[in-house]
C-alpha cells in the first residue's frame, strides 16, 4: 500500500473564460428559518424567554432582533434585558404573541376581524409595520356603524393615517346609523365629538339628529358633561332647525336647566320670530349683546347655512315586492353618492296594480287593489319628514290606471272601476288632484281608455304611451293639452312607437332635457323621442330587463330591478355617450315602479 501523499497533486486545468461559479440557493434562507422554528418549538438552542402574562415563550434572540427594531433595541441597549435570559412583555395577549412569533419564524399570519384590533395594537408596539398595514387594510374593508368610532380612535392613537381617514369619513357618511348602532359614541372625548358635529360634510337629514347625539353623549355622564352642553350646541346649525324642531331642543330638561344654553336656543328662536321658553311677561329681551365677542363669533357659527346633506337632492325611489304588481318595499338610490338609502317606511298598504307618481319632494300612490277590493286611497309620502299621510280619497275606486304630476296637479287616466252591477269596466274620465287644496275634479275624457299605460307630463302636455286595450298591448302614443282653466283635451296627435315585434309592456320616462325615453321590456330596445320635433332616435342598448322599471333625469336613463339571465339587474345609461354602468341592487326585488324625486 502506497503511503498517503503529503500534498495533493497539482493539475494543469484548461483555460476557460469563466474561472468561478456563483452558487445561489434561494431556498436556503427559508430552510434556515424553518429549522430555527423547529428548534424553537423543541426549545433547542433558544437563548431568551419572553414572559407574557406569566406564560413563557422560548425564542432565539438573534431572530427577534433581526425581525423588529423594537427587539433589536431591547437586546442592544445597556438595560437588563440585553443580558437577561428573561424579557417580560406587558399589555399583550399570550395568544396574540404566540401567533406573532409564528409569523416571525414563518412569515405567515392569519388575521381575522375578531383579533384585528389586538394584532394592530401589538404590531404597533413591537414595530411590525407589515402586521399593522394588514390590520388596517382588513379593518378599512369592514367598517360598520357599530365599530367605526372605535376604529377611528384606535387608528388615531397608533398613527395609522389611512385607516384613520377612512374611518373618519365613514362616520360622517353614516352618522345617523352610528348614533343608533354604536355603543362607542358615549365614550368619545369632547374634542372628538366636536370635530364630528362641526363637519360641514356630515351626512344627516336634519340638524335635529345632532341633538340626539349630543343628548346621548351628555346623559352618559351627566354630572361632568353638563358643562359641555353649550359648546356642543354651538356645533349645531340651530338656525336650520324648523320651529317645531327648535322647540324640541328648547323644551328638553338639559337645555332648560342650563341658563346659558336656554338663552342660546331662545336667541335663535327670536330671530325666527318664535318665542320658545321665555314668556312675554318676563320682559327678557335677548340680543347678541348678552354674549361676549368670542361667544358672538361662535353664535354666528351655529347660524351658518345648511349643510349639503340637509338640502334636497335628486334620488331614485324604487317600489316593488315579491311579484310584478305588488307594493311592499321602498328603497332609494342617491346617484351622486352611488349609495342606497335604506330605512324608508314602506307604503302603508300592500296594494297591487296601483299607480305611483312624484312631484318635487312628494310621492303619490293612488288606488289599486287592497285586500281583494278596489281602493280609492291617496297616500302621499313627504320626503323631508320621511312619513306617509293619507289625503282626500279619489273620486271613485280604480286600479290599473296611470298617473303623473305636473305644475302642482296630479292627473289620473285609464284603468278600471266597478259599475253598478259590480263588474269591472274601463275608466274613461280623467281626474285631477290639486295638491295645494287637496281636492279632486273631473277634467277630461279618454275616448280610448287603456290599462297600465305610462303617463308623462311636460309643458302643459300629457303623453300617454303603450298600455292595453281589449286585452292586447298597444304601440301608440297620444297627447293631451292642459288648458288655462285646468281641463284636459285630446290634441288629436297619435304616434306609432318604433317596435321590432309584437307590442308588449313598455317603460317610459321623461328626461329633463325634453326627451321621452322608451324601453320595450321584451326586446330591450331603447329609443328617445324629442318632444319638440316629435322625432324618434335609436339608443344603442343590449339589456333585456324583465319586470324592471325605467326613470330618467340629467341625461341618464336608470333601468332598475327585474332580471337578466335570472339575476336582478340595475343599469345606468349615459344617453349622451351611449355608455353603461352597473348598480348593485340592495335586495332582490321585482320592481313595479321607479321615480325621480327630491329627497
């Protein structure tokens, strides 16, 4: 056997352009971290123990230091933690800390809504920005009236600017619901509450809603918070309250027991010509001189103009129910804010084959069939007060008629009534309801009465489109002129509407640019009629909406409800550009009618 070589043999290697090889193992770092995690779980080679609420968690000092500036500073300074094998962490849940340790060693952390706030707090404390960012993203996607106040306060505390901004905007946009559903309102600081109440873009229907929030906050700790009432009242725009609403505030015991608050509310009432609290015999004359110069500035602030959300705005109201003709639900859509307005009171009676019309901020439901009987009821919904009231009944019960409101008058045409033999017969009389005087009268006659036609009104002209005669759908439009004395006369104008096949149900609406938009329900064909030159214009359209409805304003056609391929649909057509956008309906609803109204 030859003895071993003292030196390895030397070789002459052939010359190549590359004399080295770079080894890159992209999996090595992950493999090392995986092995370190297994060592941690076996408590092998660990050199530090985190004590969290008396629970000990074994870790590797270098891994913690590499993962977080917090731990790097903890193990690098001259404090006892830098050399001790035990480090105590306060105000942290052991369960949360275990999950964060798993994240440190694996890079994976599942964050659910129930624990998001705890992860956010701990991630911020231990300086894990990725955890904080993930929590903020999750929370911003699940803001709700019940949690948005707390999320906003926590985001502010931990300087999460994007989440703070999102939560603050959410509170303002849903403030009415926040008052009803949040238990955190009473826990707000005075400064936070003042910031919300003073916001110009807070979404409320009336300033009196802010009084509800103020009262709830003060009564939560009435002894210490009573002194804050005056400053909170100054956040309200008391001048915008109606006399009735102002009396609600003025008569509240909280206000009456605070002289300064009572004087403030009374001063606003005096400017409105109302005496709210103080009788004439007391000879107390309130003026701006009763307040200091700084208070006068605040007083002027509470008398500023109305907030945008309290002004009437264009909305679309949908009526519908489980069937094509039944009215059980009422919802509204704000096209400007792209959001639905819920919590509207349903129609007082569940009617079928009734007629719906709108005028300014009022909605009218007339007649129909209620409990298997023809109805003569007139229900009026006041959008400002959000309530239904019953007005003078129709001249006689009717159903399957059409209606439209124009220049302060509600017109009814067509439909059926009961004759003396209690048989259903066509209704030939055109009835008119004067909205201001709450009175009905007969104003005209329809020689060819129709069932379920569409009635539109513009510039003293009534347009009746479609409908049924003798059990068959028609494709005609006829016009009526309203005379100076309020009578309705047939103009003799009759038009045949463009139709590709047999006539069927149609939907029609009057755009505010003097165009009538018509949709054939069966074919989905959409066209417009210029009311000046009486010319028809084809509109590109590809939607077949079954049992849907149509309304239009501001050069947009809203085709809502019904179904397409078995699914509820909502589309918006820009008439100028022939482009579409979609609307997600808040509930599956067979829509009977949608109207444009000021709310």
